[in-house]
C-alpha cells in the first residue's frame, strides 16, 4: 500500500516532521515533531505543532502514533505536547534505555527520573510490526548515530531519522554517547537492502551548496550517489566517518534538547520556586 505523506520543514533547526497516513479520514503517525524553543529567552512554544494540527484537521486525520526515530540532539521534541492535544501513543526504539542512562548521569537527573524508557508509551523492538490505520508498518533498529536509532517503514516509505541524509549530505555523525561508525554502516546496509524504489524520508536537510531544501529520495539513489557511501567499502566508510566527526562541533541545542527529549518531551520538573530549569554541565562536553 502506498503511504500518503505530508512533511513540515522547521527552518530554525533544519528538522523535517512527517505525517504518514492511508488517506483522508484515517489514523496517522506523526514522526519527529518539534517543540519550538528560543535559546535566548528560554521560552517554548507550539507554532510548529499548530501547523501540523491544521493539516490534521484539514484532512480529518486522527493521531495513532507519535514516533521518534531517535533521541534528538538538535531540537526539542513536541511528542508530549502533541499527545496532550491530539492523543496517540508515543514510541521510540528500545535502545533509549542506554541513552537515558548516559544522559541522566551527565545531567545528574532528579531522583525520580527513571532511565527505563517509561516516559514513552511503547519501546519498539527490532523487526516489530504495527499498524497505522490500514497501513502495515515495521520498525528496523538502525543504531550507530545513537543506540536507540530506529527506521520506521510504512507501506512503500521508510523514515530513516539521522542515519542518512540526502545523497549530497552524506550520513549521520557517530561521536555522541553510544555512537559507533561501524554500527552505523551496518544500519545503513539494512536500510539499503530495502527494495530500490522504497521512498526514504530524512529527518534533517542542511541544504548543501545552498540548494533548496529536500527530504525525499530512494534506496537506489542513496546506493549510487551518497557522498559518504558510493565507491567506499565498510572500512573506508568507518575511517572517513571517524575522521570527519573529529572536526564537528556540538549541535547548538544539544544541551537543552537532550534534557527534554530523554523525558519523552516532558520539561524538567519544577523546583521549589515553581520554575523549571535546564542544566549546563561545565567542562564535560
């Protein structure tokens, strides 16, 4: 069954949120929603979510799933807010437990924080099948960028998170906690073993060379044209990936984002004065 997909690009974070469904009036999945965050003022807002909600109303879609491809380090997730407003179940890969443990230690999370994935409604196992209305879907574990990386296949489309970018953008970095270039290469091979005409949808696009934004390609195009993969074997990719990662700075919103995202989109608990705070670990990152 061909999946119907509407995508929303958040220019502030270069993030693409996808709504996948089987047609007007059916259940849908919202993949990688964004909670807007102004780092200068510390204020959050729901402008990006409201754009998605307008589309849901227009096409009369109900939210069955709110899916995270991984724990994002470049934007705050809008999953919790969207669930409060529209319902649906939140889901992420089962590897989130490892990532939560790492970041809970780094940020000295409050005693009540449980690094067990319970902040999400469902933890997907590799190969698990599920349904988005009448669309059959499956979860493919694709770690390497992060331990919980998951590619969701729905109908003829796959949502690859940060594992792959458009062919002229290459592949994900692997220098975050729990990342591994060899593991990433194995994950990419799994994605590229899908049928050649499978539509691949990216989570980000950074518009290399100043071109217009793009987020959809195919397995065949990635195999032939990806600048980090084409003409390179596994050892060559791993060496290239590790060398490139050493030149990269941290994402601008990593520190605030992971503190919210490891909680499934819930903001840190208020302190005694009723105010919520984000921490900055000094000399650790």
